């Protein structure tokens, strides 16, 4: 008995187009017949001749067992069958290993990512706890929003901040106003309110803030140039008789607005200096500030409005505008000085820049001198006094001499006396 393992093409299984029926159940085939078994063809089916044009060459030869005896035929069949069973088992095992490895790696990746995420959350919580232990928080955060604290934080309680706080508070919002200094300010800006501004105060219910501060009505301007003058009045014919401009001490006006806002129970004014904005993912969540007694505090609200004036430090954190400063105003107060045109602002178109006069109380007149350039003349070394005496005073005196009504405006000796006493 001899078992030969040979590779033959599929077409050699067809001998002279004769049909050879093979049965796996036949244990003793004739010994003289050389049996060729191809396991790619079921043993219970007959091998039929195929037409030449349908024959296809297999990509690989077929394993065929050839036996010369009937006793070896059955064993060769079983051996070949077992061989292919083992081969298929090995292939299935390889695929199982690959699939199992893939899912194991995927599971490890997900597990590692979740572990890293939990670690980051733990670190953030630890850092927030440490920060909160050193900086008290007035309004605690929750989930993704805010607790029952403030609705709006307003930084600054000037004209804009106080008016905004009162308007939002009247609308039912809980407003927290943080102002650097709640004492009455002394400024030379925001002293002449135009008629349109007064109309807006009436709309907001703040028109009484210009009462009881010795505010003066303003109906227009008087212009002086080249020895001539003209008066320009506001077009108030279509409005109520009370509608006109108002001039006053800026500090008195602001204090009245702060007091009006503080009368609302849901508006809270606090003295403190805001040092920074609290941001998260590009969104402002609140502010960090230093209280009056030096404590570092934090306040949170869904909306933060920065109204800290023209010299704002917080504006630089929000934007970086390029500011062009062509000139600066220098202000002084004239007492018991009667202006040529009552209830009017006065503008002298002098050289190189204008000079303004307007009443801010029943006994005081504000004088504003526009000084060209980005740098204000120094008061300490006498540059300011020299500029006012040599550039401003002569022009004011000339206009007062050429215009009879302006003669009492600002005598030279008065300006000299104010400069010498540093009332500038």
C-alpha cells in the first residue's frame, strides 16, 4: 500500500469524458482502479463532463490522493478529510485571535480615555477648591449656570453704570454694582447735558437727578470769533418748556443717580476695585475684585457690563483700540463771574484751539482750555502757568475788550491770580 499526495489540475479528473461515480460509503473499490478524490467535489454527486469553453483553470492545484489498493482508499479519504478540518480550524483560530485582539485594544483605549478624563476633572476640582479657599466667592456656581445670585454685574457707577443699574433694577433684575470710589467725584467731564440727554433721563425716570444740585438751564451757545459773536439756540419749539440742556457739577449729578439706583431693593452698590474678569472658554462669567477692606473676592453673574470710564483698565482685556489723542482739556472754575449771554455756553474760537465757558452752578463758571498735543504741560515746572498766561489770557482779554458784554468775562488780573494760586 502506498499513499501518494500529488497536485493535479482539476480537468485531469475527467478521463475521456467518462462519468466516474465515487461514494465515500464504499469501503472496497476495485484495486485495479486508481481512485482520484478531490474534496472540492461532494462525494455523493457524480462528476459530469463539462464543455471546453466553460472550463476554468483553478488558481491553485487540487490535492488528490491516489491509492493502489482498496484498503488504503478509505484511510486516505479520512486522512485528507482530517487535514482540511484541521486547516480550517487553524484559520478560524487565527481570525478569532485577530478579532479578539482588536476588541481588547478597543476596550483598553476606552478605559484609558475615561480614566484620563476622570483625572482631569479631579484636578480641576482640586484647583477650584484651592482657589476658592483663598478667594471667597459671593455667588457660587452650580451645574452649568448660576445660583440664585446676581443677574447682572456692573463695573463702575458713573453716569452710564448708575443709569444702567437703575433701569435694570426697575425691570426686576438683581444688579450688583462695584464702584472703585463711592465718594462724590470731582471731574471736568460730563457737566453739560444736551437736551437729547435730558429727554433720555425723562424716559428712564431719572430726570429728578438734576434737581436739588443747583443745575442751570442751557438753551444754546454763543460763538465768538474775530471780534464778532452770534448766538445759536437749541430748536426746542416742538418740545415741552422743561426740555432744555442742563449744566451742573458732575459729581453732584452722579451721586444723585447712585442714590436713586440704591433705593431699589434688588440693586446693591459696593465699593471695590475690579482687578480682572473671570473668563471660561471665552465667556465672561464674573469679576474678581478687591473690597474696601482689602479682601480678594469674586462675584459671578450671567451678564457683566464694564462701565468704568474712559481710563478703563478692563477694556484692554476685551479689545485693544488705538486711541488718537489730538489734544487735552485743562479746566478751572471762575467764581461770581457773569457771562454775556445768560443760560448759554460760550465758545471762543481762539488760536490754536477753542476756549469754553459755561455755568455749572448759580455762582460758578467752568472754563475749559483745549491744549493741543498728546502731552499736557507740566504744572510742577511752570509749563502750564506759562501756557495759560502767554497763550490763553491775551486772547480772552482781546475778546473782552472788543465786546462790551465780554469785558467782565475774565480780566487778566483774575487769570493771573488764579494761576498764581494754582486754581487750574
